[in-house]
C-alpha cells in the first residue's frame, strides 16, 4: 500500500461526491457530452460508424472529462500524479477496446455488457504481464466505481417506480430482506469470514455488483474479496438471463409474473433488461421496475450495513459501557451514498422532465464508462490464483446456494403479488 494514502487531502468518499456532483452540474448547466457510438457488425463499419470525425470527437470529449475528473481524484486523494499520467491512459485504452467489443451486433444480441469485456481484458493482461507495484497502486478502482454509483442515482426516478404501483417496491422489500438474511445465515454456517459474508449477502439480495461495491465501501472491505464476489455475480448472471426466460415460457408463466421474477432474481440491470426482452414488452417493463425498486434500497442498505458493522466490529462495542458514538458511525458511513441519494432526489423532484430528458443519455453513457474503467482496474489488479483457490470454494458454494434460494423465493413472491 502506497504511503501517499496517509496524506489524503480529502476522504475518498467526499472526493467522489464532489466529483460526481461536478459531472452532474456540467450536464445540467448545458455542458452535455455527446454519447459516442460503438455499434458495428463488420470490420468495414469501423470506418463508417466508429472512426468518423463526429464520433471520434465524442470519444475525445468523454476522455477529456474523465481524464480531468480522475486526475482531480488522484490529486485530492494524494496519489502521485506522475503515476496517474501513465496508468490512466492505459486503463482507458483497454476500456475503449472493451466498449468496441461489446458494440458488435452479434455480441449485443447476446446482451453481454461492456463491463464483462473490460473485466476479462483486465484479468487477461494483468495475469499475462507482471505489472509493477507502482502501477497497481495507481489504479483507482473504488474511486471510479463510486463515481459511477453517484451517477447511477440520476437514473433512479421515484416517479417512474411509483407509476407502476407499490407492488414492485413491496416485492423488492420482501425479497431483499428474506434473501439477505438467508445468505447471511448460510455464510455463517459455512464459516465464511465476515467481510465476504456481508458482500455476498448484499450482492445476491439487492443488485449484484453495485450492492457488493457499496457494501465493501461501507465496511472498508478487502478489494481482493470484492473482486471475488464480483466474479461470482458476473459468472452466474449470464446463464440466468438466458435460461430463466425459457423456463417461464415453458411453464406459461404470465408476463407480469415472469418480469417480476427476472427483475428480482437476476443481479445486473443489463441482464434483467436483456432477459425481459426475450419474454415480451410487459415482462420487460415489470422486470425493469422491480430491478429499479431494488436499486432504490441500495442507499438504505449501505447505511444500515455501515451502522451494523460499526457496532459489531468497533473494539469499543465489546465493552457494554462504551458503545460506538454517532461520531464513529458518521466516520464509518460511506459518504458516496449521499451522492447517490442526492442525485436521485435531484432528478426525481427538482429538475424538470425536459432537463432530465436532455441529460439522461449523456450521464448514462458516462456512468457506464466509469463502471467499465473500474472493472478494467479490478481485472488488472487481480490474479487468477487469488480468485479461484481453496479459500474461495466455500464462498462460491454459499453464493450459488443463496442464488438458488433467491430464484425460488422471488418466484413465489412474484406469483403472490403479480399472478
């Protein structure tokens, strides 16, 4: 760990909130970054679709913005800029290749997200080449993914969820609570350490990768353990999004039930949309609303987990006379959640629908880019030997069993509420 970590100018989470707010402010006042296109079918399409002047200009503007923001993050968190100036362009270039791979028409038909390719490329390069220590320490995985989470809040519009009625929120609440506690109990039975237990429980029950990352931030988790959980989520999401729609069609489930089942079971939003599309328009709408309803609970869950972790892991908590104070709880609270909630409230209740519509595409594209940069970084700093070894067998078994429970309980709740 770099010694520069000891000379933070601002806490990392506050840096994330400020920089996320800065990106949103730029969009709201009219500095809207065009959305680059990465769609292609044949190699010839690169010259006519991707490498056009207008599209290269959009790519360049996005790069300039994320480069400046990431540079400010490095400066404000005390990381050496000389290393950042070398590492970030490398991470961005790998991510750009991943975005292009995901833009292929055949890949899009499989509904595979760019983050899968950015993680895969990062893992491949990070294991093929022995990266120097300074390179790995310059990677800012948590900063990038937390900025993405703040921007994710701009897409959580409460009015959209409420229009679909309260059933989506009710299902999300029932499923999240029941699956979280089952996964927590199961991990304890497997004697899995507390950090992995919290990450696995949140990832299975709430919203996959985002929940795992938010939980890791709340408990100051080990990045290697986070990488392991993220890999579990991505590995299971792909077969689930393909198999579950066909199961629903085989048994003639109503589209409303199927949508609620898919939205509550599949961990990543992109995979939910993809699977819902395979079933029909009604299933797609219901699955999206249910998944958004679970996303809304992300901030609440992160706060609750941070409070729980403070009370159970704080040394003073062992002394009945000395429980953690509000100050300690506040210090451990993941401040980036405030950015997520603030962005959601801003776009839900303050900004006009016209402004929201104008900036939605740009911010969504930037959110995806930050997540992809984070996944590239995760891949580069992770060794296969750390992901798949004897120590990860029990967590993987627990994750798979909990995911199976999630599928069954969500289907039951979906039939009760939507059948």
